[in-house]
């Protein structure tokens, strides 16, 4: 085989590129002269040149030199010859295809000839730092421990690539975050609602429990089960009374009485009377039991039958529902026979009326339980309510059997009645209905200056066959409204109100001209084509409606303030029940002296300290302020110390309220453990 005419690169002599000849040191400029401008070793034997005018001469000489023809050609030593063909071993055939790290498919041998991709910012993935401030694994390193490598929070790591670890001390990361949770440069934000370690506990929280941490594992038998809600971050100060306003009297602490911790006596008496009336029953009652109602109690104050309003004698009862146990008012029309089934269905339209000045109606049905065919209307029950006729028009019996007339109604109270009746008629007329019974005997007074329209749906059922236009019935409501106001202003019953002109003249002597014009507008009929509306009437008395609304707001604020007084008074009752179960217990687990030994003896002395104190003469000290103060301190478990002395004055203990509370909890828990299930508190 013929050999190649040309020699291979391995056989060729390696010849490097020609180098210039080395210059002598005298022609080289000293570096100290270039840097500092002079050389301190110039006179001490420095071999370099110190003449700055000759510094560039070698470069100029080199640039003027011509190339030498005799110099050999330059050939790189690492360049392979062109005619050498690549060879592969037999193992390369079975080698797997190359797959770049981070990609899911093999790289093809030949790439398609496609256009270069255009830059699209929307296709770039959102940067997510790999460092989480909410992670609980970030702890300061130990003094002698090596610093672990961390990924810097702002380092961008592409998908599929391996991050480069950078050693950063954790203390530096902690310093980069300020106290409010944000970094100094504003790149890391703190979200208190999005942090993983800020999730609130979902364990049912009992504010009356002593140990809040043990609530998740065991159920309390002393307190009722509560719905699950987030536990507060710190225990509430239930022993403190929050004096929430508004306040009308600026009294000093020594001006106040202990009764101010509770509801006012007048309000408490009124509410207790209503509660007693709601729970009243009639022993040996002859009233029947209806299908879904029982325990009927008659609410009428007279036995006379009155059929002036509805055309049938009507009676009112209080009854208890068998379905939900609520109290309702049943209005019975005696001797009514239902001839049309659609008549009783008209009551459903009144369920749409939701107004604070209208007594809500729930149902209507017929029954023969009373021995006749009766029509029953089911309405809301308001205990101890009176009609306006009973409250303002019916004379009272004074001493000696004399009748004493009621005092006249003040104009401010009468404007309040007008505003409330107008509000009720507005709601009724907007639902395309008519009240049809605006009368002093059918308007009830449920609270102080608080009235409601009653029995509004009765005439719709009774007079169902006599169809009349709703607009005409609404005009009659305004006329009856004016007659009702005239009766209240003059103190006259509706049956005795025969001469309207004389009544208007009498009313004008007591009340203002605005009141007279208002009643005159209601009593004056409108010509046939035109008609009056309740909206027009409300626009005329808008200023008085605003005043009535302001009074109702003040009333709501006063009741809210009184409610806050009673918010935590129930804790005293719970605490006294605990003390009552421990003190003077005759026997427990075979030990007759259980309540007299150990920590239970201190609780007995504490009871004497709170309730059985006497003065220097041996007289009992009835100080309710002292009792409330001691029980609140025991409930809170304060560190204040008191001296407990035995009855024979031979033993004394100096103990804190905190220790007494712990002793009470331990003694009460012993009783709870020994109690039978289902018979505990």
C-alpha cells in the first residue's frame, strides 16, 4: 500500500511561534517610575532604565521590523489533521442515548430547522424563594457546630437545575429580618394570616375551665358542651366588670352602691313579672287541649262578650306549643263557620309582614274543642301587655270605690305613638294589604311607649267573601288612624266619640296646632279620583319620626349597658355552687370528716370569712360588696393573702386566694370523679 506523500502531524517537528529576542534591562523602563514617578533605588544599583523618554522606543522598533521569510510556518500542536477519519469502538453502539440533566426526553441527533423562539415574559414561571420564614427548622447554630449550607432566599434556581449551596450563617439571616416580620430591603413580606405557624386552635374553648390545655383530651362534666371556636391568645379577665356606657351621671366611686353591679331594681322587677306571667298556669283548668297546643290560660280581663270589631265574640289565650315548646297567643272567634277554604289561606300573605310594630301571625285553623265551631289565630305572645284603651282610657278604681280617670297623654308620647303606627301601616300597605282594625282596643302596649298593631289578619278571613279593593281599605286605615288619635288625645272611648268637631275643639286646647293639623288631615276624606297614601303622611311627620328613632336608640344603649352588668355575674353562682358541694359534706368515700380535714378545712374557714363576719359587738355584718369582692378574687386566683381564723380562735392560716382556688379545684374534682355519669352538674 502506498504511503502518503505528506507527513503526519505526529511525525512533523513541533515548531513554536517565533519569540522576540530578549531585551537588556537597560532598555526596560523601571516599574517604580511608572507607578510612583521615581525610583529610590536608582542610585543604589537598579539595573532598569529610569529615562521616561525612552520607554516607548522598543515598541516603535518592533512595529517597524519586517517579517522574516526564513521563519518557519506556525502549526498548532493540538490541531488534528483534516484527513483523519473518526473511529468508534464496538461498545459505543450499545451505549444509551444522551439525556441532559433535568429533561425528560432524549436529545435527538439532529435538531429540526425551526425559527428562533421569541421572548415572551408571560411564559416565564413566577419566582418562588426556597427559603420559608414560617419554617420552624430555622434555629441559631451552636457555637461549635459547623454552619450548614443554605440557599440564599433571593437566588433564582431554574426548573430542573441543581441549586448551588452557599454557606450563609443563620444569624445573618435572622438579622436581615426585622422585628415586625419584614426584611430590611422589603423583598420578604410577612402575612399573619398566611403563615403556617399562626393557625388558631380548633379545640372547643371553655372560658370557665381552670386548665385550658387539658380541654382537648377530656370532656368537662361540669359545663355544657360548647361549639368549636378559636381559643383566645390569652385568658380573659372574667372577674373584672367592664363599665360600658353611655353614662348620664358622673358619680364618684364612693357615691355608688353595690346594687349597681346588677340590674336596676325597677327593670329587674318588670322582667321578673313578665317571666312569672309567661310561666303562669291555671290549676284545675276546664280549657281544652288543642291539637298542637296545651296549657291554655285565659288572658281576657273581663267575661263580657264583645263583638264590636270582628262581628263575633273573641277570646284570647296563652298556650304552649307541643312542637317547639314556645309560648303563643291564641285568638279565638267563637261560633265562626268557615265556608271557603281559600279564606283561611289568606293568612299566609301576612307572614310576609315583618315589622317591629306589628304582632306577627304564624297560623290559623278551625277547631271544635271548645264545643262549637271556632276559628283560632296563632300570634306572638307578649306577656303583661295592655291595650291602649286599658292603659289610657279606662279609669282606675281608687280608694273608697271611686273611679279615677287616667292622666292625659303628653304630646311627646302621642307623637311616638303616631310614628310607630305610621311605620306599621307603611309596612302593611307596601305588601298590598290593609290593617282594617286600627283601634285602641286592638293596639297593645308591650313596653314603655312601645306599641304594636294586633289582630290585623282577622277581618281578611272573616270578610273574605265580601271582596273590596285594597286601595279603599287602605283609605279606611287612615280614617281609623285619625279616630284612634282623637280618642287618645281627648281620653274618649271609640263608642263615645260621636261629635268629631267638638272633640277636635277639645283637643286643640291641650295640644299644638301641628297635632291638630295632623289629625285633621287623617279625618278629612279625599275626593273620589284622588287618594291619600301613608307615604305622604310620613313625609309630613318626618321630624317626629327622627325624634322617636333617637329615643329608641337611647333605649337600646341603656339596655345594652345593663346587659353588660349581668355578663359575668353568673360566675359567682357557679363558684358558690362549687363551695356548697364541698363545705359541710357529711360523708365522702367513708370519711365522715372529709370536709373538715386538709385543704377542705381552709375552704370552710373561707366561707366563714366571706359570709359569717361579725362586728365588735357580735352583730352580723351584711356587706354585699365584701362578698362580691372576695368571690371575684377567689375566681381570679389573685396573689393577695388573707388571714383565716377558726371559730374557736385557736388556729389561724395566712393563705392567698390563688392557693384557695387550687384547693377548691382539687376538692371539686374529687367529687366529680366519684359522681355517677348523668347525675353531675
